[in-house]
């Protein structure tokens, strides 16, 4: 029995004229002519990464805060560069495959969008370091009112950028935000210890079919 991601099923749907991929206008929920060339999802820890991969859905990043409004899933970034910051995990998806089974809305964070979707505005301001919503005009993201589904074949790459947290409650020590490992600030082997801790968490938390797609990069 073929699952919902089976090739023959997709082809059969297409042959019958049933749309199997789309990016939607968030206001009208109608398809628009946008095809992202890359889609990424940022998560904070290996534990978060493992939970997301085990469930096969993008966990919700917002909630229906305004009079029972819709729950938005997503925060899938389609633009911007990776930069050189550490302390996050980046899942890169195959855009074509992800769009085949999900109806995603394309979002540009502008004041006009905030007026139409105030719950998303509140969610963005509450989960990022953004102070002014309209400063996010360069951010182009995909959202959905349904959980965003994916399978292992849709994940192209997982980049874990590790370093050391500069501020911690422990005097003379620093903490890696990805594995929460605490090491001595002056320990010359601290980055190796952090990497080993991350690798152990990967084994414990992340399904084995994803291990070959993971890259660890030390920043700093």
C-alpha cells in the first residue's frame, strides 16, 4: 500500500487534474505564482530537531490568540543568507516535494499583512528578537493553517551550527545552547566536548534515517 508521499499517487492525482502543490495568497487562499528555490526551518536544540523529525510535521509556532482565530504552523524561511551565527539548527527541505502535499501561504512581514493577520504579528514579535514588525519586510516565510507534513526524502540537509553561549548563570563557565552542555570558559578542549555532547544527543534523539544528512559546523 502506497503512502500519501508515493510517487505513483502524486502522478495519478496530477493526471486527474487535481492540484498537488501550491503557494497560496494568505488573504484569498488562492494559488499564486511563487515557487521558492529553497525552504528552511530553524529550530533551537537537538531535542527540538528530534521531535520535529519523529513527528514528521512542523510544530506550531503560533496559536489562535484572537477570539478563536486559526492556529498557524510554519516559519519556513524562503529568503536570506545563513550568516555565521551559532546556536541554531537549520533543516533544508526539497521545495518541490514539500509543496506537493502542503498548501502553504506566502508571507511578507509588512504593516499591511499585520493588519490582516494580527495574531501572526503577535506570534512573530513574541518568538523572535524583532522589535518592530515592519523591520521584517526582507523576511519571506511560508505558513499554513494545518500542520506542515514532510517525510525523510523531503529533507535535503540538516546543519547544526554550534559554539558557546557567552552568558550563563554559572561563573567561569559557558553553555552550548544546542545541547545545553556546560563547559569551563577557559577549557581549551571545550568545543570538542560540546561537539561530542551534540553527537550523543543526535544518537539519542534523532531518527537514524536522518543521521547521514546532518552536518556539524563550529562557529567562533
